[in-house]
C-alpha cells in the first residue's frame, strides 16, 4: 500500500465539514505514515494530545472513512505516538490478527471457509496416519468402518484443520452433499436457545438433515446431560442414515468418563486417531512453508533454533513467524540470531531436557520398575516388561521428539506401528502417564 494514500485521504478530509482548520493544520497534517502494508496503515501523531484526538470516535471515523474512500479497500487504521516503536509493532500485530480473524469468520452456510485444505496441511510422523485416514474419509464419506471419524489431542495440533479439510474436500467432490461444520459450544447454545423458544423442530432440521456433520471440541458436552441426550439422538439418526460424522476432542473417548457411556461407546465404533505434537522435522516444514512467497529470508541457524525451541503446538510456531515478519517489516533490517530471543521471548522456552538420551531414559525406567535395561529392549513380552517398555518409548517420543521408526530401532528393531501402539497405550491410561511424568521428574 502506497504511503501517498495518506496524502489523498488528507485532501478528502480537508473538505469535510466536521474538520476545522486548527484540527487539520495542527493534528492531521503533521501525522506521518509509519507502516503501510497488507491493508494495515499505522499513523503517528506528533504528541499525546493529538494521539488522543485521533483515537477519538469522531475524528477516528473521519480518518478511516477518508482512507477507505481513497483506496477502495477495507483498511485497518491505527494510531501511535511518534517515536514509539513498540506501539507500532503492537498495532501492526493486532491489526493483522484482526484481519485474519475476520477472514476466518467469513464462512459459507456450511460453517467452513476455503483456508483449510489437505493441500496446505503439513504432514509429518505426528499426523501421517490421521491425515491419510482423513483423506480416505473425504473420498468416500459415510463408510461404516470409518464412521464416526474421531480425532483427539491437545489444542493447536491441527485437528480442526484436518476436520475442515475433510469438509472442504467433500464439498468440492460431492457438491450435492450437505456439509455442516459447528463447534460443540455452538451446538449447545443452539439447543438452549431452542429450548427457550420451544422450537426443537428447527434445531433438529438443522443438524439431522445433513450428509456430513463436523463437530469440534466434543468435550464441551461434559456436565450438560440434556444436550448429551440430544446429541446422542442426532448421532444415531445420522449414523443410521449412512451420513458421515467427524468429531474432535482433547481426550480419547475412553477418557471422557464424564460423558454418557452410550456416547463414548459410539465414538469408538468408527476410527480414532491421536494427533501428536509436531516433531522437529514437521515444525521446520511448517515454518519453511510459511516462508514461501515472503520477501525476506532467514538463516538455517535461526530457523533451526526457533523450530527446536517452540515445541508446544503449531499456533505458537505461527505466532513466532508472524512476530518475526512484523519485526523485519518495521525495522527494515536483517533479522540476526542476536534478535531471536529479544523478539521471541514470549514464545521461546529453550528445552531444558535436551541433555536426555534414550540410554538415560531406558536406565531410569528400568530402575523405576525394578528391571534391568536389557529387558526393556528385549523381545520379552510379559505384562511388567511391556508396561515399562511402553512408558520408555512414550518418554522418547514426547521428550526427545524422536521419530517412531528411530524409537523402534532403539527398542530392539521394532516396527513404527508397534511403537505407535505402545505410546497410545500410555496416552490412554492416566496411571501410565502419571508414571511417565514421575520418571521424567526423577531424571530432570
């Protein structure tokens, strides 16, 4: 966006009957453009008094209207005090976030938008099988053996992306099918509203006449007994009619003990996948994908450092990238390794467990369960040894972020599917997870 836009806007404001000469000459004309890009414009006022006026409802509206008239675009306009670089950076970040949120909210009657597809989903060991199964569900929705399709895992790992990609793919390949995406919270709120107006028929027509129901965060049904019953009946209606249901949750169905047993047992009738935190290779692939098309580059050292230390979820990685992008745009300087911690302090939490090795973990697990280390990597399959082995593999996966095949090699040449199954046993058993956490605390 050209900085001359502000000059064009000033010419329009000059003839606005709501602006007097003093305001124009003393407040508006001295304003300078300090950022102008991506439908975001930041104007710097010369002092605190002028900033207060510019942020006022009346003057702010006049300025925004003039800029939009000059550009024929919906420009986000914010104001800062001249010389306050932190305020500029904060304004840019908040404006870009607001634009992204608005774009995401511009959905079709299906509740979906086109931003989430299989094409822009980065596949890694952490989500490979979940992705492949999601594609299979989208290709042939309603198959009994894959219905419902249940994705679970922590927030920010890509569950919703996969769910929406299924919906968008079905819309493209089966345009006559009626697809509906909703959050569980919206489902609950709609049910409550219909209860007040006694218009349950309208509610049921909305949710029970679709070909594909995508429902996000099903754990929101917990402690809502009446809604659980309604959802159970909706679920049964759709399944019996051969319609596809896709569900996401933060827990495995077996751990949703607060839900009606009828629901949790139905959730396990189809196919379930645990979406794991992305490993280093996947995080790096996501980061590099975001770099595509950008007008700046980053050194391999910086990319590796960021991807090594932001390990929690994909949202944090995206936030770090957006912060770096804004910093480079505003400073017009090369982003150096010295800038990393200064700019990304809110995201970076260098992994203090990097000194751990598989050998240390195996020895610690063996000691905890009163076994010898060689038994854990052996082919012995007693319940006691299998329990210890599963916990050790789980710790290697979550704390060392090793690939499944690499873990299999360490544990006696086992297949990656064996490792996945062992780790899933720990994921789904609160007692085993607690033992794993206790062992990690002892090591660290």
